[in-house]
C-alpha cells in the first residue's frame, strides 16, 4: 500500500512540475507581449478579488465599487500580491532550473515550487545566478539532455503507465530545455 502511494505521489509531483513550467512559460510570454504589464496587473487584481480572504466583500459589486473597495484594501492587497509574486518567482526559478539542467529536476522534490518560494538562504539566488553565468560562459560538459529525457520518460512510464509516459514525452519533445534562455527570475 505504501509503495503504491509513493509511486502515485511521484507521478503526480512530476505532472505538477510540468504544469508549473507551462505556467511559467505562459507568464513570461504574456509579460513580454505588448500590454503584458497591464495584463499582469489585471491578473493579480482579479485573483485577489476572487481568491483572497476578502473575496466575499467584492461579491455583487460593479466596476466602480470594486475599484473603490480595492483602494480601501490597498494594504492587504499589497501584502497579498507580494506573496503571490513570490510564487510566480518560484515558478520562474523552476523553469530556469529545467532550462539549465533538463528534465531530471522534475524528479527531485527539492525543486518543488513551495520549496523555491521560501526556505532558501539569502545567497541562494546569487549563487544560482553565478552558476548560470559560469555555465553560459564556460559551457561545461553536462550529461546529455536526450539521455536524461529518455530516463525520465522511462521512469514515469514504469511508475504511471504508458499514457503518463507518453504525456511526459510529448511535453519534453515540445518544450525542450533551453540552456541559454533569458529568465525573469
């Protein structure tokens, strides 16, 4: 029974990591598109209105009343947005890890978004940025991404079955790691 839970939770974890990378890619595309900043601001406001502890206070309000309520709740909104921003930053960090090291990062719970939001030392991002710069300028020989992809697909096929393995392979084929990608976090 315990082995089945561990297998299922590993499969679910990897699928969540993939969805997180998809979200980060979409977020970066939207941010870099014309009107991206406006979209992001509207996204945060809409999410706060729908999903914050203050959501009930917005029910049934028109546009003007909603804006007035947001102005009233400026301090809690700013605090909420800061927390949401940290999650978005963590998603971008996972994307950066994927681009740097390939699909093997999906297997390690160390790189779960909840762990990338907090629990890191102050120097974590600075060290990471130095590592990224070193890798880009020195291009060290790393394990072949194709082998890593095949290994991850095989592991997930064994754990989750052929449909899961096919889904993972489709993602890895359509969104291969891009070591030289520019990141926002």
